[in-house]
């Protein structure tokens, strides 16, 4: 049960980061940071790692 | 036509990279679930799953193979646990060697090479540990997984802030929630790690196992290393073994502390009739002082930083530039196991236990542990 609460939190944070990545203008490194974080969150959301 | 803003284009390209990275990493991490083969040797009479004793483990990553080596001659029984901590390879490889080489002449040997099967499917975070290590056998090189100290978080997550050991109420750091050697005697309705512990405890009870030995390694700077830790019931057996092996190598016997809970040498002795023992060898790939960690460090045990640390007295075991090889660490485990079985005749009451023709400490050192493993197939 608690696992799904945590996965929901991961999914929520992932959505926020993705939205932010598309909003950020003139800052490629911010976008790159966001992409790297997305990889780790996706791996956990999909229960791969 | 309206021009697409530059930041939308870069974000879209990055998304493609994210998907590609996730696919690639999924393939890499999934490969850790692929079990390395263990070849049942001439002594193996039966292979069962741990879920045979505790069906609650069926179809979970905690279920694991139990190899039964029944000599056909009635006598005592011994259970050997390898891979309680899959980042301590001498325990795992010693257990694999028993399965592939040992042929008991009296009594029955039970071997669980991958006691925490789930922990074999990942490595510890921040350690930069290799996913595999390689051992040369007489017929080619075999790969074995280097795993984690704890159950894969994919199988059991999240950890609580504080881990409360169920039967004693002892409080430990939350990360110990996934440590099999803090979960005994285990719980039928507990988390996966507690269920694995419960399965092993049930096996010991149902099969009336006389001796249980849990094989471990620790970092060379740790205090309990090159040691046998024995539950008070098994203390005499450990002392007799010490006498027999101390001509070959230095080892100490420690009594299991009564106030440290969840460990095999405490709980299996308290909650079952088995004589519970645990062994530690010194593993330079496990400590905090080693350099680059790769298969070579795991197998050769050679590390220049540990050599230097030893000259400062920062290491609790003898350590030179020739290192402490996996063969040497397995030789320690195997020599003591053979002696536990032999010495049981003097202090036990359930008949003989004879592991048959096993190599001596010197022979394992000379020929390498790979010589006693099955060829690569
Ligand atoms: Zn250990």
C-alpha cells in the first residue's frame, strides 16, 4: 500500500519536472538537469531500479 | 507558420534521450535478474524451492533453490547459507562449491547458495560495485553476480525511518529493514525479507537441522572478521573446530551477543533446536579503504590502498600486497564447514555427518577455488 503512495509521489514529481523542463527558456543546463532527474524517476516509477 | 520556440525543441530532444536512456538502463538492470547457473554435482539428491517449506514465498523474488545432498546413510544434518549478503562473494561461492563438488558419506547436507535471492538482483547504491565477477575454472571462465547487502528495493520499498525487529522490539537504522541477517526468526505475514527468514527458520524446524552455518564476509578493518560467531549451544562445536583448523590459519571464536537481535547466530539458536554458527572472512572489496572496485579486486583481493592501510595498523587482519584472494576466503569457509561436520561426532547426539572427500585448506589455495567448481557450460 505504502509503495503505491510513494509511487504516486514519484509520478507527481515527474510530471512537475517535465512541465518545468518545457517551460524553461534560455537555460539549456536547467533542462539537462531535469532530463537526468527524469531518468531516475522513470526507472523507479516503472519499478526497474 | 508560427515558429516553434527553441526551448521547446531542446526539451523535446532531451525527452527522446530520456526514453532512450531508460530503455538502455532497463535492459542493463533487468539482466541482473538472470540467475547464473549452478550445476548440481554428484552429491545432490534433490533440489527444492524454499517455498516448499513456506508457500508464502512462491512466485516472489525471495524464493530460492535449496539443494539437498543426502548421503543415504542416516546421520546428522547441516544447513549452509550462502548469499545472505550477496556482496560477500566467499559465502556464495563456497556454497556453490558444496553443491557442485561435495559428496557426503553420512548424514544430509542442505545448501542455499542464494539465501537472499532478491539481493542478487541489484548492487548497493553509491558503491560503484561491478554487477558480475569472473572465476576461472578448469574448463573456462564463469560469471557470478555481485549483489547487494540488502533486498532489492524494487521488491520491498519504502524502508521505514527506524527498523523495529519484530520479536525483540530492537530498533535499528531503517536501511536494515531489508537486511536478511536482521530479520530472523522472520514473520509469516511480514515484509519480503522477514518472509525469507521465516522460510529458512521453518526449513530448519521441519527438517530438524542439527547445524546451521551462515557464511559471510566483512571489511578487513572490521573487528569481527576471520571469526566464527557461535550461539551458546554451538560454542563447544566452534571451539573444537578452532583447535583443528588453527594450524592452517588464524581464526577466533566469538560468542553470539544476547542483546543483538535478528541475526542467524542468535535467533536460529533461540527459536529452533539447531546449533547456529556464522563465519566471517576479510573481503577487501567490501571495506571503505579500497580503490577501484572491479571483478579483479573481488577475486584477487589485492588492493594497494589496503596494503598501505595495513602498514598504518588500520586493518585488523594480516594484509600484504598479495591480498586476500577469494580462493583463500572460500578455503577458510570450506575447511571450517568440514570440521563442524567432523567434530559434531564428539559433541552431538544425532549421529555422524561426513562431507566426504573434500579438499584441504592448502589444496584450495594451491589449485584455486575454480578448480572445485563445475566447468563453464
Ligand atoms: Zn554479511
